[in-house]
C-alpha cells in the first residue's frame, strides 16, 4: 500500500490504518480507544505506528 494512502487512512480512519499496518492486536484495540477520545490521540498513535523504526514487543 502506498505511503500516501496509509497517511490518509491514519488521518481519516486511524483504526483502519493500524489494522492494515499491524493487524488485530493490542495496538489496534488501543487505537480504537484513543480514537474514541476525540479522534486526535488515535490519529497521532496511528501515524506514530506507521513511522516507527522497529516493531513493538
């Protein structure tokens, strides 16, 4: 998936961007909770997950 599409997903549908990047797991559930908290925290979390250098444990 192109970077532009992933960034647009992270801005408009953060949980979907995390799902595409990491699959269903703790980060996906965390992003849903963060997105329900006014949207911006979920967007920041999704962008951070897509741009980090190493995978989380």
